[in-house]
C-alpha cells in the first residue's frame, strides 16, 4: 500500500480510504450489517488502508457507532485514522444544523461518543454554510484542535471561493487551516479540475475523493444496452447527475475496453486513473460486499500505461470554461504548475490550431 502526505501536514494516509456510508444503511445505498462491516474493515486493515471515513449524518449516527464498535476491539484503533464530518441536520431544534460554534462543538462531542474514541483524526465540515460567519466556523474548529479533541481539519463540497475565504479567516487569527478537502471527482465528472484541484495544489490541501465510481456507473456494470438488477442508480440515486448520457457511455466503453485488455475490472481502471491525477491523496472506496472491496483494493497496485491514460483523458475531457480558455490564449507565458494541469492540454491543442 502506498501512503501520501495529507496536504502540507505531516500525516501520511493510504492512497485508498475506506468509506462507511453503507454501515447500517438502507437497501437504496447498501445496507451493511455490523458483522459484514467488521469483516470489511479487517480486509482493509490487512491491506494497509489506514484512513476510515464516516459522518455523523450517515444513517443518523449508526455508521459512526458501528465503526466505533469495530475499531474499539482487538487493537484496531491504533492502526486506523478516523475521519468524520459535521454540517447536516441531526435533530429537530433550530440549532441542530449548520456550522455554528454551537453545532460544531456539540456534534464533535456526540461523534466522539459514538466513535468510542478520545480524538477525531480528521474533522471535516461536510457542506458550505452561507449563513454562519466563516470566522465563527474556523474558530470553533481551531478550538477543537487546541483542546485535543481533533487533530486535523478539512472541508468537503466547498467551492474555490469558499475555501479561500475559510483559509483567509484562519490565517488572519493564526488558527488551524484545512489540510484537505473531500470532493466528488471521477472520469464521469471532472468539474473539480476547474477550481478545486488547482486550489488544492496552490494552497497545499490534500484531495480525498468521494464516489470515485460515480455511484457505480463506472464499474463496468452499466452499459448502453444493459445494466445490473440492483444498485444505487437502479434505485433512483441522483448522485452524480448525468447531463450527457452519450458521453458517459463513451467513457464507460473506454474503461471496459482497457479493463478487458488488461484482465481487470472497470472499477480498477477508473480508480487507477484517479490515483494518477495531480493533487490526489486518497480515493474513498466502498462496497456492498467483500468481493467489491477486494476488487477495489486491488486498484492500489494496478498502474495504467501512458497510452491508456491518454485514452481516458481524451474521452472524458470537459470543455474549457471561461476564463480558462481566455488564459489559454493570452497567459501562456505566465502560467503556474497549478494552472497548467488544467490549461496545458488545451493550450497545446490551441497552439497547434
């Protein structure tokens, strides 16, 4: 298992992270029993995976409780880093949601109890809260770190300007900065490359990726003329949205072709592509059963060739939006490495044209 530093921190995490959203869940997203969850955690620990991601809102705290029970036994906690999140509604009261000091502190205490631990290794704000002053949010997170209840902080599902506003607020009071952001990113959805990947490189944030297989769409099971009988999208799951079905199936066709030629699953192809993208620290894997976990874990040792990677890049490439297309014409003499990861391939094409 390969380990990478989480942003500019000194913490090393495995390139694969275990996701636990299905723990105690519903059939729509996958209902993993406590016994099955324990077997899956042990599989991941044995493979060298050291980061385990959950959230207080996953199945109303049940995911945290199951993970806490598992890691609390047989010395597992010493081998594991625990990441959880705060933001969404956890009760009926007016202050049971958002990123106020009140909600953050109260939910951190509740998560610690459910996880049966003294410290949360990575505490992530799960979504933007535009009604709470960012200074209040960052101060509350800083307090949790300084009191020893949290070791590192991160964000999830923020836009670029949200992140910069948060980092500025932290820097202004010499408080704790985000060391990471957890984002949606896949061969189906490369939107993150416009702002979130460059800002991570520029500001030293590690990138954790949720739903790297687009809710199973990129596993190879969904084809133009057929699909599985069960799965998230069969049940009407809306994440991620599909705006261009033809392009999606072009991407899937390429994934499947590479997988068949190399004797691996489509999932391993899609995961390996992400692990080779700029700024990516770790990809969160999940599964309904042990076989899916076993297959996903194998992606850590599967390496795409340059030619295969180029094929996947080409079929999935998003259009270059403004102001980036303008920069590709006019700013080529003054582009940073973070700029070039997005603009570079287009700039070369435009210069040839």
